[in-house]
C-alpha cells in the first residue's frame, strides 16, 4: 500500500511472547484457573495466551516502528504504549501509568464513548449515529486528558457517555487490574468543557499486579443450531407444539442431549433452556424458533438439526424458513499466571529506508 501511494515502506515491529501454550501443562493451568471450563478434564490445550502490557509496545516505538503488530495484549496497552514512548514515563510512575491506562480504557471499545452502545431513543438520544465518529484522547505529559471526536462526525461525547465507558467492565473501581498498573478510579473527575469535549482527571495508580491474566482455549465440541418460523393466527401455539415435538423426538434418539429452544423476540434473552414454556399465551403473530444443542459428537447435534428440518412436513402447520448449521467450538478459561512466564520480545521487520 505504501508503494502504491509513493511513500516509503513503513517500519513494522512485531511484539511476541504472549503464547505460553507450550510452556505450561493442562494441570499447571488448571491449578491457576479462575473461571471457565475445567482444564483438568481438557484433552488438549489448543492455545494459551498472556495479556502483555505496554512496555514492549513502547520499546518497539522507541526503535522507530511506524506500525506495531502484537499478539494478545491488554486493551489499555494500545494507548499506554505510545504514551510511554512519547513522554518517557518511568515504569513505576504509577499515577501517570494509571492515567494512560484510563485513556486506553476509555478508547478500547471505539465508538462506545462517542454514543455507540449508549443510544436509547427517548432516554439517551445520540445525533448522527449512522456516521458516528470514533474517539480521540488528547493526553498531556501530566496525564490529564480530554476525550473528543473528529469534527463533522456524528455521535456525541458527553459527561454521561464518558462515565458509562469509565465504568464499563469494571469490577472494583478502586483496583482495576491491568498488566502495567492497578488503576484506582474512585477520585476520577469528569467534566464537560465544550461541545464534544470532556476532561478526565484524577486517576491514581498502584504497583502492577504480581500475576498476569491468560486466556486458555480447549476443544469445546460442536454447537448445532436450527431455526424455523411460524406466522399468522395462532402462531405461538403452533411454535409451542413444534418445540415440544422436537424435544420429544430428540429425547427418544439421544436421551442425554440438552436441547435449548428460544422463541426469538418473545422469550429468548430472558429465557432458560425451557424458554418456550407458556408460549401459547404470547401476544404475537410472528415467532422464530431457535433450537440449539452442544456435544463433543457432531453426529448427535446433527440429529437435532434433522428433527428441526422435519417440522416442514411432520410438524405443525405453516412452518417455514429453516436454517441449520453446525459450528466447531472453543471453550475458554481465564487463569492468573506468574509474571516470570512472560517473556515479551520485539522484532523489527525490514530495515528503515
């Protein structure tokens, strides 16, 4: 792309060292697991990756990289790394590291801080969401920052959008754990200083955690999904009957298979595995049923899909629009791994020209 525009090729750095799949056994990882699947029962560890921090990104930029490509790193590191490079903050300047981590946390989900995922018509209106602008963090050497967005773009940057993103995915506001620092948000102040300009200050930090988070993936078997629609008068009752028929037929062929049935738009997000209970009382003339099951054996979930498709001619009246698919799955667990297992390395690709 650079050559096609007549500019010099960019200097590219690769940050590696997050992959620890070959360095720890399943039993080692199981003893460090904090949530997710039982790794002690895993047949094979397919991947295990640490969340690295900002230091190797800063190192790559210090070596002249224009583009830094990383393995798994913390979201906040993508902002903190360039700030470390630009301002030469020391690795134990906890308050500034906390400010840079906060900048990264506010930017990490893109347009969420400029009105995306915030908009709720009539309650939280966002102008021009179709042309929403992505956020900019203007950060100074002291760690003070202003969140804004490009002029002429849609969306909004307000005290409310910033506060929502500030608290997004936070467990303990006084101790938000990142690879480089423990961020304390309890004294953060958020103030609107102009149109689409919000100043954020007051981040405090403490020494980095002794462990790093890792995500471990193992073979999760297969997910089978099938859908069918029922519409018109008495549609909920026909959909209810279809769900009962499929469950009964699958039960005779694969008794141990747990089949989930959702009535999309009627009872799915808030439903349990038996989400179609009492569908006959639903006030709608349009029901989309979704059947789902998981198994380590693809042929078992295939039975569910066959029975769902059989509803065309061997089920209630008016079923239409069947879709079916089988998806191989990964199951994941989160672990806390000692820092000694982290060996980040930076490789420059190609010589500067």
